[in-house]
C-alpha cells in the first residue's frame, strides 16, 4: 500500500471535519504515520476503507475520526442525505410534519442528535428533539403519534461501548426498507463535505420553531397506549421482580409502566440502574452475553424474586429469567419468550386476544425464529407468516397485511430478544414486552404455576421444539466462492430427505418460491434474499444462508419432537437434542462442509 494512498484521503477528510475533537485525533494519527510509527498507517487505512454503509435502517460503527467511523462529520452528511430524500419524496409535507430525533445515553449521542436537528433545520425541516436520553420505542412511537415525516434514533442498541449509530424511520413509524434506504444512501453519497453541510445554530433553530422538544405528554400517551395492550387485569401482581436496564435508559419508563400495571414489588440492580455509556459492570451490554446478568441473578437470589427482567441499553430488547424449583435462575431464550407471549396474547381476553372467534388476526416471526408460534397459530386458526430477519420487515409486513386484509396484528417476534405487541410501536419494544410478560407470570402465579410450567404445558400441547445453529467460516481468497458454490448446489439439487427425514417442501427466498415434494410451486411474499429453507416431515426445519458481513455460511436447525401422554418431558427433549445433532451432521455432510 503506497504512502499517498493512506494519507491523502485522511488529509482530505481532516480539511472538512467540523469537530475539533476528531480533528485532533486524526491530526495525531497523520503525524504519527508520517513519522513512521508502527501500525498507524494500517489504522488509517482501516478508518478510510470506505464510508459506513447505510443499510439495515441506518448506519452503525465505532466512534472515532474517519469516513469508516461514527462521528459528527458522518452524521451531518447522513442527515443531509436524509433531508434531500425527504424533500424529494414528500416536499412541503416533510417541512410541515417534521422529523423525530431521539437519542440514547451513549457517548456522543446527544451531540449527534443536535447536529441532525440543526442540519434538518437548515433544510427547512423542523425537528421534534428528545430533551433527554430516551428509549428507542419512545422515538418510534413518537413518529406515529406526532404524525412526523420520518424519525432518527441515535443509538447502537446492545453493541459495545465504543459504538454508536443512526437509525431511520419513515412516516409509517417503521424502520425504512427499499426503496427509501437505497435512495437515502445515494443522497448521502451526493452530500457535500461535512463542513459545507448547512446548519442552523441550535438556539436560533429553537427560536425559529425549527427545533422543539418532545411534547410533555408524549411519555404519558405511550404509557396509556401500552396499558391498552393488557390481556388480563387479574393475577398476583405482588410477584417479586428484579429489573436491570444494563446501564441504559430503561429504568424510569419501565418501572413506571410496571407500576401502572400494578407491579410495585420491583427492585432494580443499583449498580446498573443509571444511564452510563461506559457500561462499567458488563463486558458487553447485551443481556444474551454470558455474565451480563450476573448482578441481576445475585440480587434476585437475595430478594427471592419470581422473575428477572432485563433490557438492552436502548430498551428495544427484553431478556427474561425465572426461578427454578431449586432456587436457581434460568434465562429463557428469545424463542421461549416469543412463544410464551404469542400464545398468551392469542388465547386470553382483552384488547389483543380472545374476542370474536370470527375476527381475523395474525402473528409474524422472523424466518430464523422457532416455527412453534406458527404451529400454535395454525391450531388456533390464526394467520401466521415469516419475514426476513430484522424488525423492519416484521413491522412493514404487518402493515401490508392490515391494509390488504383488514386483519388485526397481534404479535411479532425474532429470536434475538425482540418483540412487538399490536400496533403501538412499529419496532421492537422491550417496555410493553416486559409488562405483558410480567402480566402472564402474575396470572400463572395466581394459579400456582410458573412460566416454566407454562412452557411445559405448551410443549405437551404442541411438541418439544429445540433450536440450534452451525456456523462455518471459510477464509482465504476462495472462501466466498466456496460459500456461493454450496448455496448454488443446494438450489440446483434440493434433497428429498435429510438424515432419513423426508423434505416435504423447500423455500428459495431468492427465487421467492415454495416448492412441495410433489412439485407444486407457489410464490412467496418475502423480499428476495439468499436463504434456503427446508421443511421436514413432522414439523422440523433447516435453514441455510451465507453471512452478509463475514466469510461464513450458517445453518439453522429447528427440531420438533412429539410428547407421548404421561411421558417425562426430559425424554422428549433428549430425543429432540439427539435428532438436532443428527440433522446437523447430515446436512453439513450434504453441503460438503464440516
């Protein structure tokens, strides 16, 4: 790599960086590179490997100077692109409706949010700016509640502390999907250097009415809306709950929502209750990561808690743990929580469940989540569909079905701890999910049961479902070619059986078709994606897809095992685990890998 190739883009970026902090950071790196300091040129090359890709509803990256990092320059150019697309698409409607701008408590989140508001103001688009750090579900709710033209949420969700991001919603209050994402990306590419992006100073923008805080009653409106999601008002609301926001922004609103639902015996983990972008007590602020909930489990044992609830830092995900008969706590998977919530909402009364048997209802799940919700929906006569991974697909598909059929959306989830209940928030919502999960636990506690008992009852009714994943990394110059060849071979010759289990149908999401073993083909409503799904006899399933960011191919296995009358569940679970291992070996061999 040549000397100029490393330094020239860095010098160009430095000349237009409006932030003194990242200016100084980049100047030091350039000077160190010129001095021949070891490793600095490689770091500069990484920081200027290309702009952060605008996709998956926005951008996300490590904080720092450079086009490949998250910084004020990147945020200003991104906002300039968003503003250009809004004006080209919505015109005066965007100027009248404005844009919601929320942010969490991560490092630089407030600065990025204010920069976005000031850049939008220069384009004549007013902002509804969060006055303080807020949960992502509040920002998403605000887009719909305020009738905004779009929304921006500055967050990196559950990523490590060195990350931040910029998430975009459209006027339907859901994360953007094509064609808006690609159009915004094109507009960002055409944006001027960051120091040439027009901005109105914040105080002036406020005086001109181009920046205004969230309405004072916004949170109350949200809390009222999620109270309307309640399925039952009874149950033992005195159950003990331990809660942790993992140093994020969930403490105040989650506790308020639980209190309004009658849950007053809630104890927060004190070391993690206040927002702190450094996340000092966890290595990784994701409740799925090993050790992230250790403090919550310790407090739960001390308090004798019935239930442990945890949100990720921006409060769009929910983790749940319950006490076993031996007094230890077991964390439920996202699939288990999704099945618990989905079944509860479909079978109980209230605004979201029960009701007129003739009413058309539907539920959704991502295609890599357990198919058990689909089995439950089928037994209850409820429409069920799977979407691509990501809540932007769940939310937008829900609205498509609502518009085209008039059916009522009850619930959607993905196995990565994301849940949405009804139409209140068109994104993952860890607040309403926490309240409804606590409600279910309270109802069952009044019956002398726990959530573990509920899972066992569902397994006996619908079968034991076990999920697993195998991921294979194929490095080297030919790694990508090998992965492409594996997918092509699987497409060309779909197997009639896998591990001795007949394939009853297979779905090619790239071709958007589902083909049965008898040869009958039907179109799929999913957007095209490089994913293959094999439906096996008895309700099991295998999914193959390449990673979009790494030289990996991933196989997902969902096994269903029936439970005989009076049979110990442990026996069925052991059979399911053994079948999963056998299917994993058989499919890996079929793919010529592993």
